[in-house]
């Protein structure tokens, strides 16, 4: 995921940006709920929720694979880490 897209996702789930990070398995249900809510707002045409990036893709294009990863990681009890 490119940095601007990653920053957007991290903003939505309330995580700080950084070259290193972790989303704990117990944090994932709240993160998934936040991402799904943001996608729903975007789909409803909420002007402030519009998250189209320069390439014209919406949040749902970026977030759905991330949500899938969070769901699989949560189901197996694994944290998601980056930059380690």
C-alpha cells in the first residue's frame, strides 16, 4: 500500500503514522468497524467522507483488502505489524 493510502487507513482506525507499527488482535474489531463506517459514508456521498485519491479510486478499493487482512489476522489471533 502506498504511503498516502496507508496514512488514510491509519487515520480512520486511530493509529499514528510511522515507519513501524502494530495493530493488536484485540484492536481489530474496532478498526474493522471504523473502516466499514467510513466506506459507508463515502458510498452515501457524504462530502466530508469523500476519500478519492489522485488515481480516482475510492476508500473501498483501498480498505477492503485491508479489512480482509484484519479479519483473517483477528480470527487466527495474530497481530499485524509493519516496519519490524
